[in-house]
């Protein structure tokens, strides 16, 4: 599968027993539909929950789904800190730019094994915002 952002071939990583597609060049991550729920250990369908709010007007450039090659829509995640991600309108999956998946897992779940694994992958680039030091 090619990266929807820079068109480079993506590699498959196993994250918390979920296979994710990862672009080495731009550090984006593609998750097939349902994989985010697996990463978050959620039974519910997050794509239909209030975690995902669809914004009305987004000027950010639209990327194409790597599966159906149709332009993806933008969805907004989070209550306080909004994160914009790309979602295939045919429900093939979700595209996360660098660090976005990490931010979303932080928003959705404070303690998560996938978060630890993401920290390992991006250890030099991740700056958690909710650290409670001193
Ligand atoms: Zn890329
Ligand atoms: Zn698609």
C-alpha cells in the first residue's frame, strides 16, 4: 500500500497485535477500519461515537484513500485539543499524520499498551502534553 501523503510504499508494523501501515518517509500511519478500536481496547465503534466529530468546512488539503483512491474526509477528534485526521468516506480506514495517532490514543485512553509501543516508535519526537512533573 502506498502512503496517501507522499506516495512512498508503506511498511507493516505490528502494534499491540494490530497490523498497521507506517510510512517511513513522513511517519504517517494508516489504520484499516476497526483497528483503532483494537488499539484502544474499545468494544464500541469509535467512528460513530462522539469522539469523532465531523467538521463542516476544512481548507486543509484532502488526501486520497490508499485503498479506493477516493478523496478522504476530515474528522475532528477530541474535546479540548482538536486533532484533524483523514477518514475514508467509504469506511476503509483512517489516516494519521505524524504524531496524530499518538495524540488520539492519549485523548481516548490514558493508560494503554499501544501508547507505550507508539512511544517506542516515536521516542525522539513525542512530547506528551499532560506530564505531571513537579
Ligand atoms: Zn508518507
Ligand atoms: Zn477508501
